[in-house]
């Protein structure tokens, strides 16, 4: 049995799973999202260059990816530290930091945040979507990718001794590219060796989540220890959602706080409101999936920090939990979603 077995691995070392408390399973504390830049609507170029003013806040929330500066979360170390202190005060215990290779993972900053704030931070191993894979990454074999991911968990990532406690978010698009396919296979192979949690960023198509699980399963991955992220922008039909839920992964609603009319990456998608997200959770609970739901905000732009008028990392604890209780989700079920399910997912086998 490995020393990881029965434990959770944070950036400060191994902890007992019962120490985690309320956990957001998909956040970013420092990253750059330049790969997600989307040109502003015609005529809005001047606003896009200087959006951090009161009169532009609505524009920024509607066009978060059309301003280069908004994509530089890594410039906000001090604001994020303040937010983590507020998160603790609101009853938060742990954050899973999903920044992987390709979007500027910064393990020393994560470790410093954990030390400064007392919030448990769990870092992610592996690779983001194809457009961020370097030529060197694309040339790597599945075996080499597997060894690299395993090493990030056992020894530390990016030349540090800071160890990752989860594989992901592993980035995939739609259709899944050859390079993403290799990373998915490597993820499954690493999971076989480590017995560790995995988290996936699926492509923006309702078929994408199931296709990723199929690939992982075929490569030997453990679906019951895998979180499927971003379901709130991916599967909209109740029947399709239940079909997907039957496959056995954790079901993550992780864009709480995001309310936009036009989702630039896929205009076919009507991004739900927070009320609609809560409704989806209540539906899944009613259908018996309360052991499988996890939630988060997936903060990845500056505009979502409270410093810039955003909702911050405590929005779910402060505002969404009361709404969940009002919509028929019991306190016990809320505790499962926020405490028990993340704990079971994050514990190494
Ligand atoms: C950082 C990240 O992957 N965010 C997800 C954005 S998306 O719009 O849900 O794909």
C-alpha cells in the first residue's frame, strides 16, 4: 500500500480526508487564460482595452474573454489571498486548483496561499486543451506523458517538490484531438498506478463528456474517481443528463456566478443562470444522484474576483447554499455536495 493511500495530497503535504471541510472542486487561484481570448464585438475595441471602470462592469461580465488584461488572473496574488481569507471566514476549508500545464500553473504561489490563509489547496497535474500543447508535448508518447503526470503527483511539478493531488483539469475539445487523446490515455494509465482523483474539462458538445469517459474507461481509468466538469454549459436536456449520470462519474456544476447572454465559445448554448443551476442540482438530487454532485465557480478571469465587483470564491457558500435549501435540497444533501463527495473523490485508493 502506498503512503498516499487513504490520504488527500495538498500542496503542503498529505492530510487526513476529514480535515478538508467544505470544498470547491474546481477553481483557479493563479493562471493565464490567453488561449481563451475572443475578439470584442465590432465598435467595442476601446472599452475592451480599458474595461475596469464602474461604467464598463456590465460589458466586462458579458464579454469576459474579449479583454486581454481580464485573462491575467496571475496578476492578482494579493486579491486572491484576501479572497481565500474571506472563503475561510465563510466556512470554506479546501479548494481544488485546476490549473494544469498550458495555462501557467504556479505551484509556489499555491503553496504560499495555503500557508498564508490556512485553506487546503490541492494542485492539478497534467495538461490543458490542445491549443496550449507545445510541439514537445505533442511529440510525447503516451508512456512519456504518463511518467510525467505520475512524477508531478509523486515528486512535484514544474521543477519544484510541490506535489499535485489530482490529475486535471485535463483539457479536451470537440472533436477530441490526437494529442488530447494521448493525454487522456496517459491520465488513465497514471490513475491506475496512483489510485488518484481525476477531473476533466470536456469539449462544448453534449456528446463530449460521455466520449471522454469511454476513452478513459477503455484505457483502464476509474470513472468512479473522475469528475466531469462544466456540465452547466454542456448538457441541457434532462434525459441526456440522466443517461450521462448513469455512467458513474461525479457530476460537476462549476460555473456558479457566471451569467452571460452570449457564450462566445458556443453561441448555440444558452448559459444558465444560478437559479437554473440550482434547479439542475435539485433535479439530480431527486433522481438519486446526491452522492455524485460537486460544485464550484471555476474562477479564471479577474472580473469574477470581488475586487472587481465579481462574486468571488465564497458565492456558493454565502448565496447558493441558502437557495439550494429553499429549493428542496436538504442540509444533509448540501453537506454531501460540499463535504462528503469531494472528500471521497480526493482520497487516494
Ligand atoms: C479555465 C477553464 O477551462 N474554464 C472553462 C471555461 S468554459 O467556458 O466552461 O469552457
